[in-house]
C-alpha cells in the first residue's frame, strides 16, 4: 500500500517569531513591575538595582546611588543598606596643607538674636535729652519690672530726627546716644538693672517711624528711645559676668 506523503505545514512568517519574543519580554516586564510594587525584601531590591546599573554601564562607585530612583513605597533606609558598602577612606575630605594665617588671628562671635520690646517707645521733646514724666512712668511700671532680674542682653536704641534736634550743637548721632544714655542711667540708678545687661545703640536719624513732607514738620515719634530684650545672655558675651574670677587670665 503506497504511503501518503506527509502534509506540508504552512510557512510561518519571520515577523511572528519576533513578535512572540517581544510579547514574552513584555510579559516578563509587567511581572517584574507587579513584583516590585509590593516589595518585601529591600535588600534584594538593592541587589537588583546594582545589577541593572552594572549591566547598563552606569558610571559611579560603591554606595553612590540616586535615591530618587527608588520607589516611593519601598521601606528602604539608605543609611542601613548602603553603609556596609562604603569605604571609610572614601568620601572624606583630607587636607594635609598648612592653614594660611589671615589678617585677624582671633575670630569674633556674632550673636544674631530674637528680640522684643516691653513698654513701647519712650518719646523725647525736640532738642532735649531729658526723660519726660510719661517716659519715667513707662520705665517704672512696664520696663524695669521686666528687665531688672534677667540675664539677657538689653539693647537701648536711641533715635533723633529733624532740624530741631541739631539746634543744640549736637549732631543727630550724638543726640540719639545721649537719649539712650539717659534711659540707661535711669535703668541703673532707679531700676537697679545690671549694667552688663545694657548696651547702647545710637541710630541717629537712620530709622525714622515717619517721614514728614517737609524737614520742618513735626515728627515727635522719630525722637525716641526703644528698649529691646534679646535672647542672648550676658554669659555668652562676658567671660565672668558675676565677678567670680573664673574667666580671668593669670
């Protein structure tokens, strides 16, 4: 009995093979995305990231990684998982050169402090450095009780303004200083405030509260002294504020 010839299979187009490979890769990619969306082992994820970077030839070194590339919902602590990879001799600035001496051998300490004012401004009559009865009342009732027994620096800022303040042969800086000095002396003599707490600042006419239309117009609010309490203590600005002898050099 004669044999039947085998059936010839239909030719498969070449693009079908390529299409099948692409679909398989795409399916694997989605499987990886689903797996990474709920990562349970951060260390394993770190190994995957390192392997991908090595395979793609990304420049960098051990422990160098953009943390923004990590998934936001991955409980990965960079300090915990990257620390074992760090070399103690890497990422450390070492400078063996001798320092160059500058013009100033000593460094000044700057105290940038918050401040508040008790009692408001103390106003003066034009051309005068004498405290008014109202200013003395404000000092006695509102300012002295709040600054007498504190250890914070108190700024006494004097102000002057206008032609009426320069008719006494004093410039505006000197006038503002004398007004601040009058308040300081009152705080020490009448309020028994520690002189180490008080610092005078002569502002002259640099900080007016109002600017009148003409120089001869009245501007009494610019002729004032303001008392500010800072958050810098006298212990920060004086080596021995209590006179115990601890900060003295032999």
